[in-house]
């Protein structure tokens, strides 16, 4: 087998390992339920009498943001790194990498002539595909919920007006936004050889460190607020809003970028790719030097 | 002159200053069954882990089929089957599905071969059960099936009878004899000296990371009742020094 054939075989193996696990499908199911559920909850709230106190224009704008075509991309806002997508990506990356140590399966592959670089490359390729699955899940759940709302309101669906191109690029952007968190988690899982530590550090960074850093930078001064744009979460938000504007009117849980000017989509994409590659390069470096004890 | 399948040259490993293996040199020749003996903590598993590229030696060199093995380049291990410690598997997959995953690395391994190795280790009846339901002995059998899957030329076994009942141990002994008869070289690490005496041609004794003795079993037994007596004398000697 050539090196390329080995990498292809390992990628297929990783794919089989991931799709055979209940974890992936549980994450997809829970993520879809949460995204659709939150959309439906907001729709129900809009229909309640209390919301009638809003100015009619504001109420109509809010309803329009939840209807097709405007609300078609709304689910993608949940796929952001600082949102639910980030949490699911961290858990998935930690399980995919850390449990190979717990189950001693990393020994199984490396002791039969599989190169460490090829092993990690196969894992990274499948993890990237899994991030796309998470982004598609958020998009599809949001689109389904807003589709139902549209159908209830107007009796038909404006298929011709749907931004399919933006949906595709938005899914790619959301997956890229998740990638730095997945790469960081893979790095920690390798260093700690533990799924739990990787989940803890990944979620801790996502929920505490980055959120806190963003808030401090945003509140300290206009100068420091500019630095906040370069954090992965804000870069992900810049990218998503830049190429799929429909996501900004959604009910996303991120939205920390209010006070900071956004990066251009190109810069944001490059920055996210750089964070991801840096994380994976460090993971590769650590893995190459690691003693895999029995 | 016999061909060397495995050669360790001045191999050493330290963990945070503690010597686990020191200046170990030995050769395993094609077609032989080589016993690797030593008490707990002697450095046997550390040595095997270095052979398999899992641990980076502090010094020295490992060669398999005449080619160096390092953590960066383990290519020669493609013709090696190994069972080290408690074998690892994906618990949510069946025994057969675990072997199918590994088979993707070997274009010549097909369903028939998977069925054959499962039969060889006596696991055909439980092949479609999830690995997490297996007993320790069954996991050990699955580990052996994984090691044999691609018809390796060199088989490295670290305590392969661990967790096996007496019937399983006898089956393992028969299997090792069959494999060596088929030309497979076996490097066998074990505490069970009686087993080693019955199946191995040559042995090496490791104690506190150092090689105390190596040679044909018949030569080492000279002046000793059995391998156990030789082993006890060998490891007692450095302690008395």
C-alpha cells in the first residue's frame, strides 16, 4: 500500500468508526431538536398576545425573519463556534480522539505500521466531515421550522426565492467556524490522552475563556474591542454574517460582536483556517513525540 | 547463515531518569519461536513497545526484517502481527466488525480470511457479538485474531495466555506450534515458563532492564531441572552481587 492508499484506507476506517457510533447520531438528533425547538418557541411567543405590544412594523419584521426566504438560513446561527455548534464539535472531537487512548485502540493501529501522521490525517478528514454534518443539521432544522411557519402563514412555500447558494457557502462557513474548537480539542485529547479532559478544556475555553476575553476586550476600550474581532468566535461570526447575511436576524446564541467591527469574510476565513491548522500542527507535533505506553 | 527477522542493538529506555531497559542487544532468527522472559517490571513490555514504534528509545536501534523501526517510520511493521497487553477494540462494534476495520489496511484480507482467523482462535460463535460483551479471554482471542489477520511473518506476543483458561492455553500452545511450522517467526513474552519451555527454541532473560542470558533452551537448561530453575537462578545471581 502506498502512503496515499493508507491515508484513504484510514479515512474510510475513521468514517466507519464514526458513523457506527451512537454519539454522532445522538448529537445530530439533539442539535436538530434544540434548533427547531427554539425556533418554534419564538414563533409561539410571537403569536401570543403579549407580543402584540410591539410596534406593528417591528413585529412584522420579526415575523418575516422567521419566514422563508429571510429565515431560511436562520438555523446556521446556532452552528457558530460560540454557540451550540461549538459545544457539539468539542464533544465529538474529544470522543473521536480521546477514546482511542481509553480503549487502547491507538496501539492497535500504530503497532501495525500505520504512520502517526497518516493516522491523524484520517481522523482530521473525518472530523471535518462531521463538522459539516453539524452545520447541515443546524441549517436543516432551522429551515424546516421556518418552512412550517411560512406554510402556516401564507399557505405556500417560496421555493424559487430561496438562497441555495448562500445556504451552501453558509454551511461551509459554519463548519469552518467550528474547526478551531475541534482542533484545540484534538490537541488537548492527545496531550492529556483523555476524553474528559479534552471536553473540559474545550468547553471551558469556549464558554469561559473566550467569552470572558471577548467581553473584556469589547468593554475596555474601542482599541481593545478591535482585537476581539480576531478571536475564533468573532471571526466565525464575521464569516457567517459576511457570506450568509440571513443568519444575523436569527435567534442565535452568539451575537457577542455587537460592539466590534466585523472582519471581512476573506480575512475571517483565513484566520479560522490558520487557527485550525495551528491547532492540528501542534497536535501532530505532540503525537509524533508521544510515548504510547502500554 | 540464518536471516535475522528482529535485531535490537544496544536498546535503552529511561522514564524520567529511571532505567527501564538498558543496552539490550538480541537477535531473533527467521522461523524460530523466541521466548522473552523476565519478572514483572523487567522491561519486557517496554522493549516490545519500542519494537512496535510505540515508545521512542533513549538509545540504540530496532531493526525488523533488516529495516530500522522508529516512531516516525514503522513501515516494516506491516508484516508484523502484535498482541501487547490487554488488546484494545471498539466496544460498540462486534468482533467481526473490529477485524473488518483493520482489514481495510490490507488489500489481500477478505471476508473469508476474517472468518478463518475467527475460527482459528475459536471465536466464530461470538464473532457477531459486540466486543464490549466479551470476557477477558475472548478479548485476548480477538487480539490474537487481529494479530494473525494479515498473515504476518513475525508475530510479537506479550503475555498472550493472560485471561485464558487451561483449554485456551493449550489451544494457544498448539497454535504457536502450527504457526512456527508454517514459517512464522514468534517473539513470545511470557511469565509462564513451562509454556515457553514447551514451544520456544531460544530464550532471553531480562531482569531490571538488563539482559541476563540468552540462548537455545536446551543449552540454558544444562545443569538445571527445568526453565523455571534456570530462570530463578538467573535472576537471583545479579541480586546477590
